């Protein structure tokens, strides 16, 4: 599983996106990239391999921009090369995508007959060209994106930014998780709340089929039928500190060494701190009773 981070802010977002991508490293990936909007233009940096390769590129060639999307890719369609690394895009938009577009071949053939040139081996690129085609037909970014989503089959999450509107990001969840983070004049999208832990604790988890239209000040969520819906904003308890790799070289090593502490913490949570009495939630006892 790979990861998505999207940020609309009033300050440069590249380093925040990199930090978010690092927090998604545990999901596994083979390449990474990000795109921001600078002076009305989409600018990308992408790299094969580890996030530090992407950081080296950013160090040599920094990216400004107060809105952007980032991605860690685990290739399903096409080799894990820089050319196939997300974000993919045109001069008008950039897209990051988790998951698989199952009907991408028929969509690609149709788009090619309309003159679209494909430059990657990914299934993702059809999303780019579908939205581009709709924009060309004078649709607004929201309608252009929603209409593109309507024809996609498969399990995926996406985030899209538009060169002409720096303060707009559109996301969708269809079978693959996506969370919205609420900040102060900043909004975030990410594959999970861990990625956003240092940025905000106020999170809405999108439901399957949800689409989200975000600015730095407002979030509108729509269900699959196009109805505006409310999704609960939860305050997560995660601290940024517990979610990183810490002093360990790999997440697996961290998990192995953390096992005694995690089991201890879990047992401790059933013991009253001053009386020492053990109390277990009746729902848990019921579930244990029913366990085979
Ligand atoms: N299917 C897309 C690709 O191969 C996205 C893979 C992913 O979820 O990272 O580029």
C-alpha cells in the first residue's frame, strides 16, 4: 500500500508534504514525488527509491508553493521508475492516486482517439487525461473531476490540484482510505491520520464513495449520489512522536522492539491507576465470549 498527502496552506508546503510522506513509509513504496503550484504553474519533483532521493532533488532544486500533493508509489502498472512516479499531470492539473483503475485500457484507447498523448505506463494517467478532456470541454474543475470519477472502475483514492486555482484540491475515496485534516487556514488530505499527526489532530475519515472539494478555509464532502454530506470531525489522540521510525532503521524492527511496551500499555489500560482494580469493557467480554 502506498500513500497520499495533500496540503492547502498559507506557507510553503514542500517540506510538510515530505514529512507526511515519511509518516506513510511504513506502508511500503518504491518511488515518491510531489507537485506544487508556483506562479500559476504545476511543478513536480519525483524520484525512484527512498524519500531521501526525493529530498536530495528538492535540496538541489527547491519547490515553492502553498498548495501541493505528494505520493509514495507501490507500482502496480508500470516499472518503479521516475517517469512512472506520481504525481502525473498536464500543464493544467496534477493527480496522485492509490490503488488500481481496472478499466484503464478502454479509457486510454478512447482518450487516445481524442488526441491525448500518454507518457507513462501507469493506469493513473487516464485520470489525468479524463479530467483534462472535461476541462477542455469547459467544465469547472469540480464537475470535470467528478465526471471523470464517474467512469472509473476499481478501488482507489485520488487527490487533484489545478494550476489555475491554487486554493483548490479535490479528493475521492473509492475503496481505498482517505482522511481530511482540518487546520487553521490550512486543510489536509492523507491516506491516514498518522501522516497528518504533526499538522492537525482534527480528522474526518471519508466514507466509501465520498468526494471532497477543499479550499484552505472550507471543506465540502459529497457522497456518491452527489449529495452534500457531513462527516464527523474526530480529535485523534495520536502524538507525532509515536508514529515515526524513531531510532530504529526499519519500521519492522521498531514494531518488534515495541511489542513488550505495547502489550504492557494495552494491559495497563484495563487497570485503574489508583485502585489497581481491573475493569474490562463489557463489549470486549461479550466479543471474547463469542470468539470460537
Ligand atoms: N496503480 C498506480 C500505479 O501503478 C498506483 C499504485 C499505488 O497505489 O501506488 O502507478
